[in-house]
């Protein structure tokens, strides 16, 4: 036994990076790193609570724009729960925006797959997206019609069934003047 201790074999095992050792008191373990959030969300959190935890906001830097001026749009989505949340979407397109009810300011239909998707939010996560509306509406593949002066409603919503009833929509109004 004496030879083992004198050889340093026991202390060498302690220096191995892969050998178990005592935990540092100052280091806190990261919670739930190995638990899949989507699975946890679908098992423990009812759908109505998922939708209640999610919020959508639409903002523009100002309320009045000149004719022809690009309108920057910022859409912010947030999960208020301290656990991950996943909602099922109608298509792989997770969210949409519209101007006066016209999706993405375009009257031209975009082909979108009919398969469902999932929109995942980590605990307390905030997602922000930006778009620019060039004050025109697309009327065909290669033709755009200018919007002109007036009031316009810019909105965004999660691409879920009955989004308005579930409270995952938002809208703001801007004015275009000459």
C-alpha cells in the first residue's frame, strides 16, 4: 500500500479532467439544460396558458410619415413565463404582418406549404423582427401601386388559428401626409 501512495497514483487520478471531483461552492448548476423545452411545454403547460403568456407588439418610430417615405416596422414577441413555450402554427410561416388587412402589403398569393409548424420561445425570451413598408401595395408579380395619403393600420400576428381570440395579435396606426 505504501508504494501506491508514494508513487503518486492516487493524486494523479484527482488531476484527470474527466474524473469526478467535488463541486465548487460558487458555481451554480444550470437548471433544466437536459430537459427538452418543447416536450416539457406540451406536457405540462395547457395551450390556453401558452397563448396567455405570449404577447405581440407592433411599433413604428413615429406616427406620421411623408408620402414615399419607407415605414420601418418593429414586431416584438415575448414569452412571459419562466418556462419554455411552444405553440403549433398553421403553416411553416410562423408569423405574418399586414397593412390594412393585406398580408405583407401584397395582393399576390404566396405559395405556402399546408404542413403545420411550431414556434418555440425559451423562458422569458423576447423575439424582435423588423420589416419596411415602402408605402405601396403589390397588385401583380411585377407591379406595385402607391398607397397615397391617409391613415393605415399596420398589424402582426402569430400564424395560429383564431389568433385574435387568443390575444396573439397587435396593431398600430400611422398617418401618411404630403
